[in-house]
C-alpha cells in the first residue's frame, strides 16, 4: 500500500483530525446529494393538492352507506340508524381487541366515517352494498382473511389487529363534511 | 502487470468471499496490485474518472426521472412539465440530467483530444482506442434519443431530421425509416422505442466502459512523455496519488455543472423546445445540441443527400482507423514538432465546424463549412500519414524517471 514516510510530529491527532473531518464532510455531502433523489419519490405537489375532499351528506338516507374516494382510498360513510348506534354504544370496552368507545370514533352519532381498508392486510371489507355480508357484528366483514367489524367499525373477530381508522374530517356545515 | 502470487487479505469478510468467489484477486489481476500508474500523468489523464462519474450521474438522475416521465406522444411534454413543477426536486434532477449530458460530452471530447495529442491510440493500445470510439458512438445515440424525450419542437424535429438520414440509403431507405418510426412519421411509437433504448444504452455504455478499463490495464495508462514504463521507478500507486489529484478535477467539474444547473440551466438548450411538438410546423432554424454541431456542419456541407449522410458517418468512423492513419511511431506530440502544430489546427478546424453548424447553411458560412469539412478529412487521410513519414521527431528520453530526476534535467529541457 502507499504509505508515506511518517514525518515526525505529523502523525497522531493531527492526521486523525483530518481523516475524521474529511469523512464527516463527505458523509454530509453524500446525504445532501441523496436527499433530492429520495424526496423525488414522495408525493408530488399535484398529489398533495388533491389531499382534501368535500362530501355532501344530504342524499344519504338513514341506514344507507356510501363509499367516497379520498387520497385514492375508499372512505365509508354510514348514516347509522338509532338501533345501530345503541348497539355500538352498548359494547363493554373489555370485550374489545382494540378498546375504544363509540363516542371517541364519531363527531355526530348518526354519522360514522371510516377509512374502508382492513387493518390486517389492506383489503376493502364488505358491507357497503346491499346484500353483502356484514359479519357477525352487523358492521363489516373482510373477505380476504375473515375479519369482523362492528357497527362502530371496531375489530371484533379475526386476524386484523386494529379498528378501522377514522380519517381526519370536519363538518363545514350541517350537511357537508370535508375529509383531510 | 499481473497481480502476483495469491494474496492474503487482512479483512475477514474479503477472505470469506475470496475463498468462495475469487473476485478481488480477479480484479487485482486485471488492474495490478495497487494499480501501478506512470508517475508523470498530468491533469488531462483525469478525464476518464470524470467520465465515469458523469455516467453514474446520468444513470442515477435518469432512473429517478424515469419514475415520473411518460413516454407517450400525448403526455410526454406535460409529464416533463410535471417533473419541473410538481415533483419534489424534479427540476434539479432534470437540469442535472440535461446539463450532465453536456458535461459528459465536454469531458469525452477533451478525453479524445488528449488521446490524439499524446498518441494514446498507438500500439499496443489500438483496441483500447477502438473500444473508446464505440463508446462515443453509443453515447451519441443515447444523447440523441434522450433529447427527443421532452417532446418539444426541437425534440420532434431533431427526431425527424436524424431518422430521415436513413432514407438516403438507396432502395431500402424509405422502408427503414418507416420501420424506425413504427409509422409514417415520427409519432408516439417512435417516442416509446426511443425511450426504451435511451434507458437501455447507458447500461451498454457501462458494460463497454468495463472493457475499456480492462483493455487499459493490460498495458497501463499512456503518459505525457509517451514512452512505456520500464521499471518500478517509473510508476506510483494510483491511490492515493492519482485519486487525490483527480479529485480536484472532479471538484472543478462539479463547480461548472452546479453553475449551469443553478444559474443558467437553459444556457445550452433551445427555446423552441419549450413548445410542444407540432408535426405541422418546423421551427425556423433547426440546431442540434452543441456537442453535435461539428458533425452536423459536415452533414450540411455536402450538396448531396446520400453524400452528406456518408460523410457524416465517415467523419466519426474515421476515428476507428486513426491508429493506422498516424504513421509516426512516436506517441507524444511533445516530441513531434510538426504534428504538434497540425494537432492545434485540427482543434481549430473542429471549433470552426461547430460554429458553422450553428449558422444558417448559406453564403459565407456554407463555404467555410465546406473548407473546414475538407480539412477535417485531409487531417486524417493526408496530413497524418505524411507528417509521420517526413517529420523528424525530437530525441526521446531514456525512461519516464529520467526527465523527472535531476540526472535527466537536460533531457526534460529538450523535451519542452
């Protein structure tokens, strides 16, 4: 290997310092150079611009469920009947795999808003259309691996680890919500 | 420059791999242990490293641009605007890619001229030179097809003009152009195949570059004095001596690239390419990228379609014959008093051709272009052979060490 004859007094801390400084500067430089490449794969601005969606609730009858698309994901909106609300509120938290009270999952009791993606491996649960299986708890049933969700969208039976997610949303009027 | 007897490696991981697949010793057997390199290489020898880095930059930025680009006639232009406006750092990736191509060509031209000045193509490095010219040809094809992808006016009409070169071929010409286009004019099918090849060819270049490096390390680098290395005294290890020396040139190249990218990103491009491709309207003045201008000038200088295309091809193909057209056995122009002048005249001639390539093909510039074209070929087929025969080279030093060491000072002076 190429080794220069050690000059007295030049070896030791001084050379170590140069090595460490050079390697650190290169590491910082490499990081700065890599970041634009990595970040170019993040959502671009036109994708982020579509990150909110408004939904008009007027046409949804009581007991009806609709699916809307938000950030390319299905969002379930359920206009719950009083019986279903009672059922959801009546469950003891101890019986739940992912304990959460129904009141913490809704802003207005009659409107349940969920991201319609099974928390197991990402399939869309059945129960939105007339005639589809609702599962053992009257909510949703995922056909991929048999997860059952209740009328609050909470996991009750099957492999899914968590309740169906509630997306960020707000009522911008009594009949309109904004997702995102 | 063999690697010597089987080597014991200190690193345990390297030992583990080496025992199962002797890849490290295979590399060493090719490049020689510690890569002994002539000790008198000047900065012009750094261009190979710059080129390698330029290729890596092009491939890296290209792969990420390809994640956002859409090779379709209806969407390509908009997808490039999407990259420029919406994709995070898309503008940076694209400007580095576009200006990186210019850096690549600037470096390759200097690399070729270095070879011509110091006679790097002479025995036993003819094949090394030929492989290099092959890389150059593939590079030109890659750059041309990349220029088509933004699907602006210049892209479209460059594609039209260049593919029409093939229509000059007698009998089958029109059939070949139709086949190249995948239609009856340049259109989406053309764009899609260009995109496919534009992605493929850089990897081909990478592969051929490995052959180039392999061929290089059989006899090692040539050097400014042009005589072969004779003893260990003539060489130093590549690392750290040349890695550190070339690092400075790489830094300089980065500064130039960064200046273009951040301050003048469109200095080398053409405003017409900001207009979407329009098959019904040709721009008033079709100009290729700067790195094709000399060859474009040669194409336009010949007042005959087939003749122009043939001479255009010949102007590049003649480089393959360079090792045999130059009849002098002395490699370096330092010891060739006559050739040295003709070399610089040749450089001037190519620059003039480049200027002509950017002008309208009429009047004085057409005449100058014809004269410069004639001289371009004369340099290779007349001047080089004759200068080799009649020139009286200066005495060569005994070895590389001689003009460097004190005892060789007199020889070194004579060499200047």
